[in-house]
């Protein structure tokens, strides 16, 4: 009876949300027919999409409706045809194509490694090294810290490798996803030799804080102040060891896994990069069939200037010449597994495409610029880091596009901090922290989706179960930014 009442209340709230949003858009059309200077109206689509998803669990539908609202604000009567054009533009975007190819190749590589028996052998090895549940989870965390070159590489390799070991201890996929996600981007942004570091260093030079050729040196200056990344990474072992308790939906997920043996939440199969293939695993799996392709993948990624696309492509080719001569996979089966790898990622590809389109529309309606303009009004040297972290963390939570946030916000944050006499390294650290925090807990960010696909966990449940720990780390970070603004 209680469940039925809650369901009815959610339906009512969903209807009210749609009506309220429609009324706001009608008012917008009446008060601002030219579409110029959207102001507070630019907040409507991102707030709507988050509320809609939380009420309905429907991420795809929420992104489509919110995007149509944004298109209506910009293009009025031509909103539908323009939305189709915007979506097509996303599909043709070079960055989106890169993500599709990388994730597809990595999914295919995971499948052939599983088929070779490498994943089983690795799971058996971890089981020998870590005989307890806590030991397996600590190994997952440590491996995540070690694979720091790129957050995609981290999440896809560790997330897809560990289920064989964690399943033996009845670890919920929600818990595994949380550990993997919290040691992907947070670790990558703390290590100077990573894709995040290279990207941030270039932006610091482009925005004239760092002299030419010294971007990485100035990025290193921000590392002590990246409080969220440090907090997110260090809270994980505290959760594993029970110092920080398992709470909320995560607690229910762990109880489900321990008592019923159901490790993944309902709906996880639609995003699991392993799909539902029944693979014919060799009777005597060899650990070398796991380690060699992963080592080649990492070395190739480094060799090609930390390009995960080239690394994954080389990894696929190497796996072919490793497995086929052993006669554990035929040429025909290898090709089928490549196709299946891409097929298993289609649900994730759809959400990423819709998310990219939505993010681009938010940029067009000026949402982030509106946030920046209003945040500047309340800035002072002491409160600047605290305000940057909170405002842009929430902005990133609503948009899910961390690197885009950095591109837009750094040209404002750097000169403003200099003009106010604030600590620029601290202010930049606050912005970097905000991007990691928002992306970490966003319901439809690429970090959430890729981790979910790698671990085989429903992306909605992954986002909600790790969210409390993201807010714990964010709360601690906010206090540190507040204090640091007055000290430094």
C-alpha cells in the first residue's frame, strides 16, 4: 500500500513538474519573444532534467524533453527540427565519435579477454591474494590508484576486471561501481602525467596564468588545493574498512547482494558492456591472457601521447595475435566479439549522445555564463574558493560536462582571482574540484555511464548509491575551501 502511494505521489509530482515548466516557458515566450538575454530562464532546462530523472528514473526521456525545452527557448516554432539538427551535429562531433570508438573497442577487448579465460584467471589470482571481502575491495581501490593515466582507461579496465573477484564475496555492483568511479577521475586529476593534467595545463597557459611551457608546473601548484579529488579518493578505504558507514541505497544494495545473491540491480543488463553472451571459457584459463593485452593497451596509450583510442586499437590487434594462434578463439568468433562489443554499448552511446546534445544547448542558452556572471557579484578574495567550488560543482552536477566547464570558467576565474588579490592556485584548484565533484555524482555524466557499463551496474542506481559519499567528500572540501580562503 505504501509503495503504491509513493508511486502515485511521484506521478502527481511529475505532472506538476511538466505543467510548471510549461507555464514558465509560456511566460518566457510572452515576456521575452526575441529570445535575447534569457537570464534566470536559462536555469529551467537543467533544473527540470534533474528533477524529472529523480522522479521517474527515465534519463533518456528527461534529456530529450529538457533539450526540446531549451530548443524552444532558442528557436521558438522551429524547435523540433532544430533539435534534430543539434542531435545530428552531436553524432558528427569529433569528440563524440572518439568516445564511441574508444568505448566500443574497450568493450570488445573486454569480451575477448573474458572469452580467452583471462578474466577468470585474474579473478582467481585476486581471490588468492585477498581472501576476505575487505581485501578484494582494497585491491580494487589500489589498482584504481595505479591506473592513473586516464579516467576512461581506469574505469573501463578496473571496472571490467574486478567483478570476477568481487562476485565471489557477494559485493554489490553498486559498491564496486562506487569504488571504481571514485578512483578514476579523482586520481587522474591528481597525477601530473595524465590526460586531465595535460588538458588543464594547456588551459592554464592559454588563459595566461602560466607562462608558455610552464603549464604543468602551474598545474602542480593547484594539486594541494584539489580538496575534492583528495577527499573522494581517501574516503573509499574508510568506507571499505567500515570507518565511514554504508548508508542509504548503498546499504540496501549490499544487503540485497549478501542475502539474496543478486549482485546487480534490475536493468543493469542494458548497459553492461559484457552483454548477455554465454562465452565458452577454456577449462584451464591462463593469467597471461589477461595481463599481456592490458599491459600492451597501457603501453600503447602512453606511446601515442596518452591517446586511449590508439591504445585500445593496438590492444585489440595484439589480442587477435595472442588468442587465435593459441586456438582458444577462432578468427570468425573474434570478429563476432568485436561487433558484440559495440552492440553492448548502444544504450550508453544513446545517453552520451543525448547528454552531449543537452550540454551544447545549455551553452547556447547561456546557462553557465549566467551562473558565472551572478557568481562574480558575490565574490571576495576570502570567499572566492568556497563560492567557486559550490556554484560550479552544482553547475557541473546539472550539466555533466566537466571539461567544457573548465574551458568556459577558467577565462573568468583566473583574471578575477588576480584582480581581487585571491590565491589563484587555490581558486583554480576549487574549479578543478568542482568539475570532478559534479561529474562524479551527475546522473548522466560520461564518468557515471562508463563506470556503470564497465562494472555491469544500472547507471541510475550507481549514481544514487554513490551520491551520499560524493556529498560527504564535497562537504569536507567546502569546509577546507572556506578555511583556506582566509588562510592563504
